[in-house]
C-alpha cells in the first residue's frame, strides 16, 4: 500500500504521521514545491519510527511526481491555508490552479489511484478534480464531512458532559461555515437520541459551534487547524487501504441522490478498497432537507467561479 500526500505543510505532515503510526501502509510519499521541505519533514518523521513503533517508510520529494508513481491513494492538501476572517470560498482563485495541476500530475503517474481532496474550498476542488481528470467518480473523494463530524461529536460531548466514546453524530452538506448540516435528528448518546438530554436551544448552539469550528480555530491559531484534519484524512485512507467498508460523510459527485446532480457535496458513503462503494440514503427532517438544499446552492455558486 503506497500513499502519496501532496503538500508537506501542517495538514499534510499530520496526515502522513497518523498514517505511519497506524502502520497499515508500506510507504508514504510526501511531496511539496518548496525545496527540501518535504525531505526534511519525512526525515523528521522517520526519526520517530523507533519511538512510535511503526515500519511505514516515509520519503520526501521536491516536486518530483515520478516518486509518487503507482500510488494506491493520493491526498491533495496543497494550497494556501485560511487566515483569520477568510472564508474557505475566498481561497478559490489560487487553489483551483494548484489542485488542477497537482491532480493531473498525480493521475499521470498513478492512473488507477484513488484521489482524496482536502484543499479548500473542498467541495469545489473535488468537483474540479472530476472535471479535469479521467478518474471514475467513485475514485474521487472530498474530505470534509469526516472532520466536521468529529467537531460535531466534540461539541455534543461537551454539551452532554459525556465521554466522546458515548457520542455519535454526522455532518453532511457543504464544507463551509454556512453550508454544514449537522444531523441532530440522528445524533445519539449510546443509541439514545441526544434530544432526550439536551434542549432545542442547546442543540442549536452545538450546531452553530460546529459550523464555525474551523473559523474558531483559525482565529485562535492564526492559520488553519491541522491535527484533526490530518487525523480525518488518515481515517479515510485507512478505510480504503484496509477495505473496512466504513461509513463516512464525504464529498462525492451526485447524480440524483438527495435530489441533487452535477455537484460534489458531503453525504454518507461506504468506503472500501474501490473508494466510494455506496452512497447511503439517510432520511432527513424537513429542516435538514431545507438546509441541504441551501447548502447545495452555495456550493453551486462557488463552482460557478471555476474557469473550466
């Protein structure tokens, strides 16, 4: 199992670290445009191998895509990160050109790869990868929902004053501050709906805190978060590599599912060795259906800014 991570910044390096520590991949290639940066990150990570008891080989490369050849999974984290006050959509001008070039270069050297897009605005960048590569749609995945769901569960556990292992919940819709749709109607604590424990006002506060989870961290850190995004990506990669048939909300190209077509947006999917093996149809409340439709309109508006 060979995994390539493009972008050796905070998110990419965290992703590579989590994949290596889980010890399911034989090799992780870190690639970056900055001279020596990926090589340095790879060396630093390899010097933790004996300490963290993993055998995954991590190598770094400065913009040499031949080193990524025959990758089973490729992750794109490259692009400029958010700064305080920026929306994910404001990154489109620079990041679209980067993602288009990177995805084409990856597929040229690994024509059978599965592509995971992390760069923002993520749903639109995932759509761009569909439009500019020849990969089948089940092999292009946008990572957003897995991270948003982790943030949702964090906020639910906080509100419930419960251990996070007690809590389950999912966020679908667009990966944006306004577009996320936390599914409070399906959220549970040990199979009991959280609405049995929390008032409607408290649940609404959980939803709003979840939706601005990334912006909150950007304001505190001065840049985008990296630990949780890296962990979320590694979870998707592991589900594919180990053929786990695990359910995650991921951005995928829809063709009538959820009443939507010709856009990528977060919905529950089953991930396995072939990438997206099934799109799961989850019943939504009337309010959630309305929010999902509004989210889709927002994604389509951002897609309209692409120069395809």
